[in-house]
């Protein structure tokens, strides 16, 4: 039997055409999904406004929402979203976003339950707008959004001490500054505050997915204890990353002590070696991130002002700080001891 080779071998240009079609189809599907989502958000907004206006004008109580939920479920049994709680979310959305926007960020660019999360987890309109913009820019899942709100990312993003403004051109300096946080939260490691550098490093590698999530978008792991050879001597970098958006290598050094100016000098040396031996011609200058158990911002600013390479300094936390209100309500050690002593004395009476 003769085989028709033309049936097996695609014609010239077919592969490029197929690649183009796949891209166009994927983009069309994405546009369709966004259009459906936008229409759903608009619908929910209109329903929420109707509920709000009718309750205000006619004094309808909460039982009307329960009645409406049941009637809509009966009318549209194949559709989800008609629960009493979701109808209340629609009313809440209409009440807090009457123009359908989070500040300058259109709400219809967000999935509905991302909107619900922003409304129920945050009270500050400016913070809602910031997180909404991050969701659109980075494509966060709802779980990631909730985690970043819980970890107060808005207050930590771009808070590290750095010399980027003096060592990197604009807009690279701004982008690099926004890529760093302070403090970094490593409570997922399950380590105490007395953990050594190697224990922390081992834990970060074991939990590399969670570590990359904490570092933020764009970080790609290259290696740990990355070996450098300079004039016959060996040096080992704690952690090496490549940032896909900044287009540069990022050297991360861990210090289980308070920041010292000599730490910046050591990291400056590592950055110079990476630039000379690893960095490609089209890569941008390597930046450094020094993670310390504790840092004095003024000392760090002075130390970095005389450093040639772009470096950021931030703290890490192995244990999450207690909320101030909870901390005030917890008994002190002295109070616990006094209560135990009273209990023991009480037992002695029997």
C-alpha cells in the first residue's frame, strides 16, 4: 500500500499559520469570557440597586430577599447565584460601588466573587482600588487575593529600603522598588525566631511555591548556594532568582541577625560577580535583596548610599505579629503566674 506523504507532512507555512490561529482562538475565548463576566457584574449591580431602592422606598425587610431568592431559583433552575446571601452581596455592591467602579478600576473587569472579597474583607476604598488593580494586572485567583489581603500586602509592597533611585534608570528604578516588600512573611516555615540561616534557607526551598508567592510576580528560581569562582576562590550565593519582568538576575542573601553595613558590601561583591560572569548582554543590571532578622532604616540608608550596585534591604518575620487589640487582651506572664499560684493555694486548702 502506497502512503501519501503529503498527508503526513504539512505544507510550507502551515505551522506558523496554526500557531497564529491558536493565538487568535485563545484571545477570542478570553474576550468572550470577559464579556460574559462584565454582563454578569452589570446584571448583579442592577439587581442590587433595585433591592436597595425598593427597601429604602417601600420599607421591605430582609424576608423579601429570601422570597426573591426562592422565586429566582424556581424561574432559573439552571443558573447559579440566586442564593439569599448572594442577593445581599449584590445589594452591598450597589451600596458601596454605586458607579460600578473601585475608584478608577472598573468592577466589571473582576470576577464576581473577587468583588465580594474586596467588599467584605476591606473597608478602605483606596485599598479596595489598589487590590482590584493588582488582580487585573497579575491575574490573581480569589485564594491569592484573600491571602494578600490577610498578609497586608498593600502596606508592605515597595516598603524596602533601597538605593534603586540612585543606581537604576527610570522607570526601572520604580519597577524594582515596587517589586520588593518589607517585611517578608515566612511564618509558613513553622520556625521559631531563633532559627539559623541554613534552617531558613532549607525551609524556603522545601516550600519554594509558597516562597515564590511571597516574593511576588515575576520571580523565577535559579538555584541555591550558587557557586561563583573569582581569582581561584569559591563563593556561594544563598539564593539566585531571575525576574522575568525586570529582565534581570536577583541575588537574595539571608542574615539571621540584625542588618550590618558590611552585609551590603558582601552583597555588592556578589552582584559585581554575577554581572561579570552570568548576566547576558541583553539582561539589565543585577539587583540584590538582603533579608535580615532586623533592620534599622537609617543605618541601611547610610550603608546603601555608598554602594555601587542596586540593593534593597528588608526584614523577614518567622512568626506573625499578634494584632494590637488581641495582644492588649492577652494576660501577661505575671498575671498567668499569679492566677496559677492562687489556684495552687486554693487546692492546698482541701
